[in-house]
């Protein structure tokens, strides 16, 4: 399980790396309900590198605010690769940021299916620098544990993924 100290340490590291690159970060969150933004804003001076967040718990927010295709929501469901990718792109376009993360999953204890059991979470990361086209990566995770554990593991992996992208873009 991810502990709070590890999450805060990664958020601090994220801020340091973003500042070195003069990048801003944003998030679109469903199953974490703003926990990624909360981890980031717990770091002093996060306003220097955090642009804002959208908590898009309802599908109508994913569609209406983030621009997720209604057909994809219906065909694939909110917890899917296409939806997570579109959430990441939508929030990146909305904010004045270089890097975004989007999460959509089933934290439980209910809501799971045989195809998508509790703990299934899609995380997508999108980034762009200058005039380069947006790059998107997405990954499905299957976390174990109760709701709080699934949410904490999601935040941890979201932060790790953002740090990985920054490592691939040296200062």
C-alpha cells in the first residue's frame, strides 16, 4: 500500500522537476476525487507549477467539461483507455499546462464487474512542449485493497508516471 509520506515525497519531487523545466501540471480525476490535486497542493509554492484540476466524477462532466466523446463513454465505459486518454487531453487543452494526468477507475467497495473488477483503474498521461504534438500514454492497473487503498495506489502511480515523463525530457 502507498503511504502518505511516499505520496508527499513524490509530489515534492514532481514540483522540483517541473520548476527546472518551467512546466505546469494539471489533473483530471474521477475515482480519486481530487486526491492527486490535494497531494500536489500540499507542497508549499505548488502554485508555481500546478495549474488546476477537474474532478470529473460524473460522465456528464467527462463529456461536457473535458470533451470526452459520448459514444466512447457509452461503448467502452468511463473506466477505459479511450476515456482516460481523452480526459488527459481535455484537461491539458483546458489548462495552460505542459503535463496532465487523468484517472478513472473503480475504487469500490461496489461497482465492479467480472470484466472490470473493483481496483481496475486506467491512468493516462499527456504532455506537450511548445509546438510539439501532444504525446499520450495510458496504462491499466489492477489494485488490491479497500477504497482508500485503491485511491492511494492510484495517486502514487499517477505521480510516478508524471515523474517518468519528466525524466524523458531532460532539463
